[in-house]
């Protein structure tokens, strides 16, 4: 090919049925900047010589059948800024050498079989904007060094086996918009440092082992407009009233926790919500009026709260709630009447004396 296309700058063979191994020295004799082989049937190992392709800027190998380990001896290639290798069968550890690919703005190894810990060397990637390592078998803690990637827009580590606390350094990234950490084994508390995350629109923390409290600094995020997912954790007590300040939020999922008590009236300020899931908690009382329009479309989002009353339902919990309220009003009336009678009797006795 190099003889026929000496001036080739882009090789894009994506979306075909190509199979076999990616040829070694594929960029030898070329100066192309884009190598795109996604959505084929390539097998074999990760091409170890892409580190030698000094002209490469963008490499896309997604959705193939690449196997084996990513070579630990990869040469550093500071020219590559986009590396996407999602949807393969790669195993083993992520080599620390990627921390020396200093121009990387996008690194995607999601949906593979990678294991081991996330190398802290990735925190040296000062230009990194998107890091996707989701749907692997990664273990250990989230390295606090990732908090040095100040240009980070999206951090996607979901569906792994990560444990430990969420590093406060991550919650301080100034440009972060999407933080996806759901389906791991994270524990402890959410760091109360959200005031720095003014660009955040999506926070996915479901299916972990996180505990109280939910930080009210979340309510200070003026651009928080997409998703807040805290489902399947270990939260208890009342739903924080401060969440009602998230008036731009569209999706709220608090399901499968141990929230109790009545839902705070403040949530009526969440006028942008079109989906809410509070199922399988211990909530009681009446559902806020602003959430009633969601019940018809997503009735399953409210099940599993035996004492929760949905407005408009004149049977079951609502009837019991009304009975309870009526009994309360009657009891209050009796108490007041007794107090007044005793007061009048005392006054009469005092007058007679």
C-alpha cells in the first residue's frame, strides 16, 4: 500500500468484515494520522508497534476480537491524542506507560476483560478529557491522582470491582460533567466538596455501598440537569430537603435504600423531573403533587413503600392516612375541649371563693 498511496494520511476500514490479525508494522512507510479499524472481526493481540508510529494522532480499534495483554513495553507516543479500544477481549493490567502519552485527550478501554488496579500514572495526563474504563474487572481503589486531570469532562469507571472511598480530589475536578461510578464496591461517604463541580450534569453512584450523609453541597450545582442516581446503596433516614433545590434535574433515582419518613415538600421545586424512582424504601405519607404526573407513566417507581400514599388513590394507604389524620383532628379537638372545660371550671371555683 505504501507504494500505491505514498501520501495516505487516513486509513479507515471500519465497519467491514475484516478478520485475522492487525498486521505488524501497519504504519511503516506511511505518515497517516488516523488509523480506524473499528467494527470488524480482527483477532490477535493489541498492535504493539503503534507507539512507533510518530505521525499517528487518532487510533480506533473498537468492537473487534483483540485478545491477550496490552504490552507493558509499549513505546510512549506523545502524538496520539485519541485511543479507543472498547469492546474487545483484552486481559491483564493497564500498563503505566499510557501515563507518558502526554497528549491523550481520550482513552477508552471499556468493555474488555482488564483486571488489576487503575495505574496512578494516568493522573499525569494533563490533557485528558475522557477516560472510559467501564465494564472490566478492575479492582482496588480509585487513584486520587486522577484529580490532577483538570481538563477531565467525563470519567466512566462503572461496572468494575473498585472499592474504597470516592477520592475528594475527583469531586473537585472543575470541568467534570459526567461522573459514572455505579456498579462497583465503593463505600464510605460521598465527599462534601461539590462546590467545585459547577459543570457537573450527571452523577451515577448506584449499586455501591455508600452511606449517609448525602451532602447538601449537591444542591449548589446550578448546571446539574441530567441524572442523580444513588440507588442500591445504604442510605437511611429522611430524604434530604436540600435536594429540592435541584430544579433543573431530570432524573432522580433513590430506589432500594432505607429512606424513611415523609417525602419533604421541598421536592415540589424540582419542576424539571420527568423520571423519579423511590421504590423499595420505607417512605410514608402522601406523594408530593409535582411527582403525581410521573406515577401514571412509571408506576413501578413507587412500589415497595407500604405506607406511601399516592394522591388520588382513595383505597389502602391513602384511606388509612386520611383516617389517621381524622383521628388526629378528633383527638386534638377532645384535648382542646377538655383543657377549656378545666379552665372554665377553675375560673368558676375561683369566683365562688
